């Protein structure tokens, strides 16, 4: 039977992955309902966070009597707090479902273990932390925002085989191949927001959206670091089609700058802050805005700052087969470490190949906050 439980939870995890990046501040949850080892229904968190996955899965069952005696597999603890109606835990208890497999415990104080305890009081059998290591990747961002008050920070790098992001004349199109670039757009669709800098905009004039058919509506919210308001309104980032607001962080008010762009929200940062406090102010502000997962695409200067300040949770490195040489521009500059033991370590969590390109996904060690326990 364990193999069957694993199969159904894998299906639930897949549903969660399908909603990642589209659930607003809410976590992406997948849910599957099974009876006599036969699929009854499944659901995932809706756009902007509603409906919840459990509610959708139960609503998708035409004959509600068939839920009696069934088993639910859900990637995150069912919520215990009410929001315009019954909580998910209450809905489950009234449905006739008799057994629930839960991957991760919700760290939100409104639910943290309360959902599971409620189900148990209703004599529903609950299996906690089932396949939590696999499901936990869904919640890097949500847990980071709740527990650390900042988004989960992913730094994306496209470089040559020898770690260069451009020729010495700043030309960088295209270091990686088309398959790698397409996958990078998919990654954008799975993040709530994408951050870039004025230097990157001036050099590359990017759009910073998702341009995959069917996923273009899931382009992340754009975050721009433009301390001295260098970027005028004719750059692509301000003119690509989007319904999202753009948040611009600067050291001064825009006044007459970009005022014709009503969707741009300017946030001033105290110019007296040091680099670490500058970024922490922005990350905290984004967390307060409900950003769980933040993708950063910048140049070597900010790459170096973020890495030296130990602010990057995950590295996503697209590496081509080209060799540029020592006169190319590296993706990171001097970090000024003096001892090997002081070096920051990023452990490989995934490897993919796109023809002659390699994608390395590496996570910072010793910062694992996944699947919080009560």
C-alpha cells in the first residue's frame, strides 16, 4: 500500500507545482482524493489563492456521498482559519473523508498544527509529514516569507562554460541556447516577482516577462533597482504588455520622472543604509506585499553584492559550452575570502541538460527552513 500512497501524493505534488507562481501570497497546494485506490478528484490552489486546493478537489466530486470513507492526499496542512466560510479542515470533517495524508505543516500561526489537531478531534486519521522532503520545495518561498519575513531569493545566471556572462565589450546575446532561454521563461512563471537593476536595463534592455504560450499571463511582478532614476520610459521593461504594477526602488522621489506611467509604484530607500540593510529593506517590503518567491536577474556587480552578503538562497546557473576567456565579464567579482572554510557553499539540488547547455540548481547549505514543525 505504501507504493500507492506515494503515487497519489506524487500526483498531489504535481498539482501544487502547476499552480506555483500563480497563487499570490498564498502557498501553492495540491490535493488528491482517492477511494478504494481509485481517483475520485483532484485540485490545486486557484489563481491569486482562491479556492484552496482541498475545497476545489471536494467541489469537483459530483456525488458528494462518494466522499464518505475516502482518503485525501494534500501537500500542506489544511487551513484552520475561516475566510468567508468554513475552513478547509472544517469542510473535510463534514465531507465524510476518513483519512488524510499531509506532507508539510503550515507555519502560519492561524493554522500551524491547528488544522491537523481539528481533524483528529473529528476522528479522522491523519498521517503527518508524508513525503515532506519532496513536497517541501513547493514552499521555500511561503515558509521564507512567514518565518524569515523575506522572500526566497533565487539568483539566475546565464554564462559561458568558464563562468563569463558577456564579452569584454558587454555583448551577451546569446550565450545560452534557445532551449535554456525557454526554460528560463518557465522559471519566471513560477516566481511571484522578478528583480533587475538599472545597469542591466541600460545594457540589455530586457522585458523581464514570461513569453511562453499559455504562461504569458503568469509573468511575474517586476521589481526595479534604480537608485538614481536613470531609466526613462522608452525602455522595454516599462512598455511590455502587463497588468501588474511595477515597483521601483530608488533613493529619491520620482517627482516628474515616469509620472505618465501610472502603474509604477516608487518606493524610496534611505540613502544612509549600507548595502545589506538596503537589500533587507527591499526584501522585507516585498514580503509585506505578499511576494513569496523572488527571481533576480542582474549583472556581476549586484551578483557579487548579494553573494558576499549571503542573501541568495538558490542559484540557477545556465551554462553553455562556449569558452570566452579571461577577458570576458565574470558573473561574480572579488568576494575577498581569505580562508577556504569561510567560503559559501551551494549544494547541487538539480541538474538538467538542454543539448550542449547545462542547468545547475544549487541551494545554500545550512539555511533549510522547509516543512516547519509546530
